[in-house]
């Protein structure tokens, strides 16, 4: 049983007392007594970074097609598995953890030929990727669609409908800040902002296509109030001024040994 060591409660199973622990892994996700999933997220980051280190030691090529295939098949699964259960919501108090997660993709994309000295946003545009934060919210929206349309046999008791609108609302109650991070709370804002045409898709594949088309138009037009604005938040928090950026680029070009040590690929630049 996952119980705080300060708790005096005793739990029995078959008449035998259960051992109390501070954290426990269930179906690959680490739960702790605070239900904040920080332990799990940091384990995911460590596994992903370990995989990246292994790849850099054993794979010579840094070509885009090779690196992108390795990233999607070997690295991303570590930081995306079951994210609907543990994803930290974009709010005050979570940004440090969110940026640690984002650092996995940032560091990997720096190692690709021709991209090492570009900004994070430029690298993602070149690779047709999104920030990890945005991708997790996209996963939340897909899961919400499955629940709302009955494609899965769980979650229907988590949501209801607003009395005056067709907007979804959570049936769960919010008692602590951590509980606002739970799927049933964090998905509502961006789900309710989707156009009815996207939510009326007849299949999961159709919903993904509609969602991606809606995102492409809105992202290019810099429309706010939708889930892709989370990528803007990431870029604003990590991108430096133009003058500092130019100094960084010049320094890396003049010091290739430093660039190599920091795993910044300056080839082709």
C-alpha cells in the first residue's frame, strides 16, 4: 500500500498486513504518497537520457532521417508512455519539471547534422516536430475524444455536460493544487476550445487529422487560446536574445571541442 510513513493506518489483505511504502510502480508508472508523479517523471528523463548516451556511443551517423527514426522509436517512448496519467499541467510550480522533460528533445535535436546551432523552435520546424508539452496535451485530447465517443470502456464517469452549453465539465472535485494536474481537470480547457467540427469526427483517425489541420492553421496564424500556445510558452522560457544567440553561435563555431563536449552538432553550418 502506498501510504505516508507518518500515517498510522494499517491495511490488511487476506488477514495479513500490507507493507507500507512511499512509492510503488504500477503498470510502468511510479505513484507516490503525494500523487505528484515527480519521481516517475525524473525516472523517465533518466531513461531517455541514458538511451541518448547509448545512441551517441554506438551510432556514427547524425543524418536527419537516421536520427529522427532513432528518436521516435527509442527515446520518445520513455517520456510519453502513459502520459495521460502523469503529465504535469502547465502552471506555476510545474515549469521546472516541464522544462526538464523538454530538455530531452532539446539536447537530442542539437546533435542532428545542420541543426545544432539553430534555435529550438527552428529545429522543431525543420523536423516537423512539436514541443513535448504540446504533444502531451494532444495525447490528452485524443484520449478525451475516445472517452466522449465511447471508443474505450473507461472514463465516462469523469465528465459531464454544462447545463447551459455543450462544453464538457469534470465530475471530480478539486481539493489540492496537485489534483488540478489530473487528466479530468487539465484536459477541459483545450477540449472545450476545439471547434465542433473536429470533435464531431467519426473515428480516432479522423479526429487526429482534424486536430492536426486545426493546429496547423492556428499555429501559423499565431492564434491564442488553444493547445499549441503551450509551445510558445516553452520558446519564451528558453530562447535568449538575438545578441546573446549570435554570441553563442560564434563561440561554438570557434570552439569545436567545446561544441563536441556539449553535444552540439556544428556540421553543415
